[in-house]
């Protein structure tokens, strides 16, 4: 010991202090640099994804421009002299452009009256209108279709393709509008036609299926982080991951007004004046995230592509918890060297200081772990709304907290056929109660929304992991014409695995696994996010009076998983890929105070009593003679403390029912090692040997190393457990 103290002179301590300071500065810079670089890379990836998507949208709509451009010269030059030749001109252009759903030409009634012989064989309708319209169905040859409405009526949504071009006297896109015959939405590119006298004669147009465009955007809308929205030139929402946002031709201004979003309202007011590219701060009420709203004009279309990208890829303690752990370790090393320098001449103060630093490091690591749990779903926004890169990995159990996350996730991870019936399903948990370490009971309400009373036979769910369950119908109401909801009261006992490896600083998940009634492969259970209040709370579907002792509620989410089975349950219909099952999950964190009182305090008392035995274990001190210390009494005291510790240890493993070592057991193992150390030390003190370790200052080394060793080993165990 004396030689060691000579070696650790002040010069060595100053050098160590400098190296420790350098280690702290390096780890801090690495952490800050990582956060900054990740934010920059996130924005760069988002911008690159938006550029690529804008080009793809533009390229997919260029055929409509080409088709109309090929029609206009022949019509304006009056080179078509008959109905047949005009029809053949439109047909030829349509055959060269298979991407377009429909194409044609519609003449102005006033111009037709002024030029009655322009097209021989043309027969205007009762309104004096004449148009040729050819459509494709299922990649077939273009077939003529009559326009049965007044395409000059400015009040009709379906006549936008004509009225906008006629009013503005310039080419452009119109829509979206709903085609009654095709039962789908369209956008149309129109070009006004002018005769040799520059008089308006009609409109040449081409229609594109909006559903196909939406599928294209949905399939590639997953930014590296975030999601995209597509707006028309007048701000109409052409695509949004939330299906309800595309209903009723909503505009971005109406959405901004409804949500009282000032930033979005200002952007909508300046949409036609906005530059080609830009961004602004934006808080999304759907993801509950502070984000950057990137916007970009699509060349030649006048449409705007919006990208919602988070300001950060995740909480620092989520993405960079390992760097934070290294930073804590570096701070600990710095503190150790600094304390040794300060307490150079006070060896007991140095021992106590080292032990306290290890305890501070242990508490800090546990606090970081708790902060990681309480940061919500510890994942970037890409997980909340759908990350395209996840397509290369396992899509199972990705947390979903909003409807557009669910729709984007399903488009990315599962093949949903048109034959499948989607049933919005919601859950409200009322009570949760542990019945064993791996079993619990749940009660609450479950509801499903549907559109047709004839579909009631399809309603209901199965709980595949139930031990026993009851489902009682409580209401069946009509919300609006064609909108109904049916609700049940459920009580279910579930057995599922829990991960107690980090007990008592652990986070667990209670999930409710739901499958379609009768395990039907044609039914898909969809999270009913419309049944919950939108806001910043990460806890939805939970009764505010739910009591779960010893646990803190963190967040809830839906998720999907495909559970492969080795049988088809005797049903021949279950032959293809299994239907994804819906999960509703509640994430909780254990209350550490309960475990601290019941387990840590007894262990703390044990190690304090061991130190007391070690303190009086001396050869030359009069204190040991007064207290009657002997090797036998010291070993006997240790054996009694051992039985107390082992009994507590057994009770922990019995309560958890684990087959692996948990974090809490590190404290028991260290206690056993301390008992063995003190027992051997008591025996060696009683022996008349020449051991320098025992005889130096009457067993001083054992007492000096006791607390630093115990706290140091516990710090290392904590570092490894939460790394």
C-alpha cells in the first residue's frame, strides 16, 4: 500500500486529471456532434426524398400533357373534317398514351352555333353541346362514352376540367372530382382551343385516375423520417396518409382553420405566392411532434408537395443513450482523479469519496434509463408514421399512434387485397390486475364501426391469448346515415411473456391481441383513431381512473403482427398468408420506490452490519477486546446475515418466476461476495500470520477497500445491464 501511495504522487494525479478531462470533453463533443449531424442528415434525406417523389409525380403526369398537346394542333387547324376523323384523331392520341384513363375534346356551344359545318356528321345534344370522350377500362382499347351532364355548368364539380380552362383561357390541371360512371376520383389536364381568329372553340383534355396517383404516392411517401401531403394548385388535398383528409375535397386552408394552426393558415394564404422550395416550423396535431414543414412546387403542374419532418430523430436518451452512458463514465473517471488530488493526505476521505462517486454514477445511469422509458415510444417519427427503410426489416409490432401511420404501415408491410373488409376497432381499458408474474386480467370496452347493417355478422373479435374471456354487447347505435357503431364490455384473462431482466428498473408492455371473428381471412381489424381525442397526450384508450399499483403508465399504441400457425384450424379458406392481427398495447414503468423499500433497504442494512464486523476485526485495537470480537463471532455474524439475504433473494425469484439473472440479483451477488470477504477477513485476522494485507495498519486496507469495491462492482453491473 505504501509503495502504491508513493507511485500515485501529485504529478501522476495531475496527469490523470488532464487525461480524464480530455475524456469528458471528447465524449461530450461526440454526443453533441452526433445529435447535430443526425439532424442535418435527417433534413438532407427528407429533401432528397421529396425531390425524387416530385420528379416521379411529374413524370407520371407528363403523358396527359403529351396527349393533349398532340390533339390541339389538329383541332385548331381544322384538319379534321368529319366526325369519324375527329374520333380517330382522339383514339390515336389515346392509344399512344396508355397511362391516361380518358381523353377527348369538348366544343363551346356558342362557337358550334357560329360554325355549324365544322365537323360533318356531328350531332350536338339538346344543350347544343358536342364532345368526344374515350375511356380505358382495365387496359382495354379506348371506348367512347357519352358525357351526360352540362359540362359548361360552373356549379358542377364534374365539369371542372372544362369550366376552369374556359374561364382562365390557359392550360392547367383541374380536380379532384368524382366520376359517377367509374366510381372513382380523377384529375384532368385541360387546354383551351382557339381557331384561326383566336376565338375560343373548346377544350382538349385528358383525365388521370387519382386513386392510382395516390397509390403511387402512398407506396413511396415514407420519407427517411416523416410523411408527405400532395396539394393541387388551389390547395385541395390530393393525397394525405389520413384517408378522411382526402374526403370532400378539403383544402389546406379549411384544415388549418379547423385545427386553429396559425403556421399552416399563414402558409395556405400565401400558397400561390410561395417560392419553389422552403420550410417553416410546424406542430403536427396528429403525430404530436414539433416538426419542419417542407414545401416544394412540382414543375409544370402547379401542385405542391408538403413534407412533415421532425426537428430531431428522437429523444437524445433514446438514440444516443450509449453515448450518454460513456459521458457519465468519463465524468466518473474525472471525478475520481479530481477527488484523489484533493484528498491526497486524507486516505479515509478518499475512500468515502470514491464510493460516493460510484453511487452517484449508478443513480445517474438508472435515471437515464427511466428518462428513456418516459420519453414515450422510444423511436423517431419514422416509426410513428412509417419508415420506408423498415420495409427491408421485420414489420411486426411497429407502434402506431395515428391513422395515417396505420395506413402507411399497411401499404408498406402487408398486401391488403380489395376483397378484404376493413373494420375500424377501438379499445378502452378500465382495469388491469396481475394474477401471476406472467398472467393478468383486463376489463374495458371494445367497439367497431361499420357502414351496413348487413355486416353485423362480421363484427366481433377473438382474443387468441385468452385463458378465459367474456364479451357482452352493450350498445349498437346509428351515428349517421350509413354509419353505425357496436360496442361490447369485455373481461379477459391473458397470459403473456414479460421481460424482467432489468428488474426493478424495467419497462413492461400489456397487450391485447385481437383477431377477426371466426379467424376470417377476409376481415382486417383497423385501429379506430377517430374514436379517441386528438392531442398531445400519449395515453389514449385508458380510463383516467385506472389503478395499477406499483406501476407508472407511460403510453399506449396499436400495432400489427402476423402470427404464423402450423395449422389452418380445419378451414380450407386459411391457406394463404395469414391476416395481420391487431394489438392494443399499454406501456408501463415499475415504481422503483416499492422495490427500494422491500429489497434495497434490507441489503443496505446487511452491508452496513458487515462493515461494522470488518471495523472491529483488528488484532491490536482495544475496541475489539472490549466488544469481544473473535474470528468465530465474526464468521457467525456473517452466516446469520447470509440467511437473511438468501431468503430475500429467493422471494424475489419466486415472485418474478424468471429463469434468467435479473439486474436486482447483482445486489444480492455483491452482498454474498461481501459476506464471504468479511468472513475470510475475520478468519485471517484471528490467525497469527505474516500477511501484509492484514497486518498493514491493523487491517486498514480491508476497511478502505470495502465501500469502493462494493459500489464499483455495482456501478459496472448497472453500466452493463443498461448499455
